[in-house]
C-alpha cells in the first residue's frame, strides 16, 4: 500500500540488454514535492532508469506507479500525459524552431483547435494561439529566456539551451520532472544559478524533481534524498548527507 | 490590423508575388504578346508549382524524402478525369463539375497518401525514398493496365484488355489501359490554376504556423524529444504526408483537365516527374515555400525560353541548376547576398529589427 503522499513508486524494476542487466531490481519511492537525486558512476544505469520511467524502454520486470496509477509499459506520450516530463543528457531541442515555438510544442496537448480553423484562420485559432503565446512567454520569463523568444533554438548559448529544455518540459505541466545531468557542461557560476532555478521552479510549479547529476556540489546543495546506482544495482539510498558519508559510496563513486 | 500584417508578412509576400506574376501574365495574354507555346505551358506550370509546394511539406517540413509524389498526382489526375468524363452533361454548369473533380482528386490522392503512408512512414531517409519511388511506379503501372468501360448494363472492369470487358456495341470505353482517358473536358484554365495555387499556399502556410504544423516540425527536428512532450508522432507524420499527397492530387486534376488524352507515362507520372519536382524543392530551398514557387517557375520556363539554342538547351539548363544551387546555398554566396540586401533601403529596417 503506497503512502498517500508518495508520487513515484518503483518496485523491482529490471531490464536486460543481451546478457547485461542494465538496471537490476531498482526500487524508488519519491514523495510529493521532493528533490531527489539519482547518482552513480558512468554506465551505472541512471539514464536507462530514466528511459524506463518515460517509456522509451519497456522493463523486463517491475512496476512503476505514478500517483498510485500503474504506468508500467505505457508509451512515452501516454506517460507524458500521465504527468512525467524530462530533459536529456545530450540536449534535444527542436533546433530549427524558435525558442517560443519550442515551448509551444510543449503546450501541444493542453490547447486545441481544429485543423480547419488553423487553415482558415478562424477566431478560435487566433484566440488559442494568443493564449499559448502568453503561457509560453510566462515560462520563458521564469528562465530568463523571454528576450531570446524569437531566436532559433540552435542560436542559443549552451547554458540557455539547457534551460529551454526544462522550460519545454514544464510546459506539459508535469507532476514529476526528470532532469538528466542538467549541469553538464556548465561553469560554476551557471551551476549556482541553475541550482536556485531548480528549487525555484519546484516551489512555483508544485513539482517533484528527480535528477541525475555528476556535479557533487549541486547534488549536495539541493537534493534532499539520494539513490546511488552501481552496475545497475542500488548501492545505497537515504538522505543526502548520510549517503555521501557512506564508505561504500565513497569507494565506488567518489574515489578513495 | 498592423499587427496582423506583421505577423503574416511572409505569407502575404509569397501570395503577393504569385498574384503579381498572375497579373503580369494576364496582361501579356490580353496584349497577345505570348507565343502559343508559352500559353500551352501556363496550366502545367500552375500544376508544377502546386506539386513543388506540396512536396516541400513532406521534404522540408516533415523532413522525409519522398520520390513518389508524381504517383499521388497520377491518382488525382485519373480519378478526377474519370469523374469528369462520366458526369459531362450530367452536372452543369462546367465549373461546378470541375469543383467536384478537384475535391475528388484531393480526396482520393489524400486517401492513398494515408494508406501508403501507414506502412511506409515507419522507414526513414533513403529507405523511405526508395519505397515511395516504388509505390509511385506501382500506381502508374496499375493505371496502365486498367480497363473500364460503360454500356447499358453499367460499368465493366478489367485488368487484361479492352475485349475482355465484353462491352455492348454501343458501349463506351472510359479508361483504355495504356491509352488512358481520352476526351476529358478541358476545364483547366490559367485562372483556375492561379486560384488553386493561392488555395494551396494558404493551406500550407497556415498549416505550418499552426499547432499541428509545429508538431510536424518538432518531429522533423527531434523525434525522441517530440514524443517526450506528448506529440503523437505517427499521427502527425501521416497528417502531413496525406495532406501533401492530397494537394499533389489537386495538381493532378489541373494537369489532367488540360489534356485531351491522358496517359500515365514515365514522363508525366513516373519517377522522372517525381525527381523533377524534387529538384524544384531542393533548388528553391528545402522548407522554403516561396523558394519552391520561384524555382518551379524558372525551371519550367527556362527550357522553353532556351528552345532557340536547340542542342545546347539542356547543357545550359544544367549549368543554371548548378549556378542556382551555389547562389542559394554556398556560404560565401549567402554572405554576399546578405550584405547586398542590407544595403537596400527597404530591408534596412528589417535587419535592424532582427538584432533587437
């Protein structure tokens, strides 16, 4: 029986590629509003775990529950509609669309008008597009991207591209946001800024956030609880300060 | 109103260019300044423009290479010509029949786009190109062995020969295999072509700027990311592909109602045609609708204008192709063009705006 304030409940999740058990018996329980970290050495299965949670891969075993609802084996778009959005380790923006349109694609399922009213530019088209523009601009403002709204996504500097990915994910109004190495490639100052942005959006949008990160300063700074993966298996879990003191974790991951 | 103009500036410029070209040609026609050869080229030119613009929806907006576009044009041409032939004298006036013919061409080409798209769009890149090429040829070849006749007992079908239809003495051949359809009413006019181009442009340009158009472009740019934000990839791929096919069908209607005898040959509905349309699209700029219109016009008229040079005609055509390609896409040529444009007073404001 899942606790009422648990948002994501993962039990015995496993997947094999050939003979390799990339994720082996993963258990996770993330509370509503929590900022949770998933860490581990390269190749530990973190991104594979994300791909399982978002339906890119189907698990061989195990159950994923979001807000009490079983979402195991659903398609990516259904899982997104159920309330999980994500960003990617290697940025995946719609590079030839404008920054604004990237976010508006994220709004796709929340607003609607018929193809006919679009082609004929009927009032419903104008009205809904206006609402979408307004909502998208609000999101861009949160990330300081409003001034770049009409640039192509590929024209943005690297750090802003990462932010735009988060904005696009947030546009789908998720309950759970998965961030795959949000600070990768950022300098210390940008990372600092990102940390405050992440906590800010968590509070503003009532989010629960699960993130993969290698930057220990960021992990120690904002994550409340951690799970450490090693060779696909859970090595340790618990509150951030405890886990980071765990000698096994230090040996496996942080170095002697 | 001003805001409305600003938002739709690109669309309005494109429509303006087409309207301007139409008016100029109409004036030349009225003045009798055009050769009969040129006049004969006007309706096919309109069809080519529609084909290029609609193929750009698949190639530029959806980002999938299709080499079977002429196949969909073929379906539009034959279904509508068949319809017009059996309803001549039944549906009056003529323009109303033509409107129905256009809708039928649109519908059937779109339907086949949907049916063929379902299995084919699972493929990507070169594989998709080859399979669409094959489907285009299949369509053409099936129509080449199709015999349909009509007598007092109703319609007769055969895929063998005209004799096996077993028509009565007074029976009428409607589709006669490789000889195709003869006696389609000549409903296509230059003005009808112009109107259809405008409708096609409005449909495609407005579609691109809609919620669904954005979804299609998102799929083009990154399928995995599009799925992650809840875009139904199969649905929007099929939508764009079917719409593109349906509009190619409209071009087919225009093309077939301009000919006395409609035959499905390699030249008009085979891969030659598909490749030619693709050349229009690539040359005008993949994803640039206006570019497709302009390159379709230039490349259709060029061989005719060069006819006087007889043997060197195709050589010059090839050189112009290469030169245009360089002018459009070579980085140094693009930089040069941008500098030139920045010097013009009209565009100065525009480039200043961009920097803001």
